[in-house]
C-alpha cells in the first residue's frame, strides 16, 4: 500500500454514509487516508462504508455527525478526537470534506421559515462551524473541500433556497482560501450537476424519459455518477492540487454551457 497519494493523512467526510459522500470516503481510503465517515442517522450504512474501506486495505471509522443544531460542530470534533487516536495516534486532521447537506427545498410560495432555517443550518452553518472548530486540528498544508452544486450558478426557482445555500458555500470557500493561504491550506468547492444517487432516485431511476432529459443537459451526454465527483475531490486533496485554491470546480459534465 506504500506510495498511495494520501498515505499518512487523515480525512473527515461529512455525510459519508451514502451517495457522493460514500464515494468520496471510499476513494480517499483507497488513496491511503485514514477516513472518518461522518453520518447523521444511517449508522448501519456508515458501518458498511467503513467495512468496505477496511476490506480494501484502508483504514476508517464511523463518526456520529448529526448536523443542523447549535453545538453540533463541537460535538462532532469531540467525537473525532476520541476516535482518531485509535487509528492515528498523533491526532489532527489533514482533509476536511464538507459534503453533508439537504439536497432539496420547496419553492418560494411553499417554503416555510422553518424549512429555510433547516436547509441553511445544514448546508451553510454546519460547514462554517466545522471549519471554525476544526482549524486547531487541521495541519498546515491541509485541504478543505466543500461540496457545492451547479445550481449556485443556474436558476432553478423551485428549489431556490437550496441553490442559495450553495452560493453561500462558494463565498465561504473564497474567503477561507484567502484567510488560510498563509498556512498552506487550500480551500476549494466542487460543484456537481445531476448525480445518480438516492437523493435523485425518486424521479431519475426507473424513469427513462427523466433519465434521458437529465443526460441531455450534460455536454457529455450522460447522468453523472458519484465516482465522477470523488475523483475530482481526490485530486483536490492530493499534492498535485497544491496550487489550486479559492476555486469552484465545475463537475457538472458540462451542463448549461
């Protein structure tokens, strides 16, 4: 296993039990990182991801990480500190992937204040305070990767609150890159388009017309897969991306060109 790109590093992936987060956790594990697989409710799914990473020769552990309430980021890091010493005695973290998020929201007419607060709490406040409280643990030369969305630059009024959270996340990325650059820490966003995950399963899978339409939106003529995103994240986490920071990497397959 020697020589893997992320050997000797530790990564935290929030929302790592399924979909894009799962693919990211698995890829970083294959690349040699010790991976903390954050999950909110799906404990069994997170355990399955951990087992898969270990079966492939990697190292990982599940990390309870329910997000959306005040104090959740502090609780996440306290749990991380307790668990990491079993796998990396020096502690600390090298890679933070803010992937957890609420993937949908109501339109303007139907969005409640409670719904607005929830989507912003999980998609914006949680990453903000995960980074704030994680900085004392994040080593110089580290990586922060925020999972944004192509909807931060394309109008879709029926879920505008969701798109607005991703625009906020990209602004967070920009400012963090400036602030943390002196420590050699890079900060980037990755903006997926339509990805075949459980979040989109209800309208995408088993619906040939919907799948064909989704594929037609991409210049590459297909629907994205979680591995399409995990590869981009793996690059940004690696030394090869050391000169890339403050960017939003479009990973939509050329949608809405």
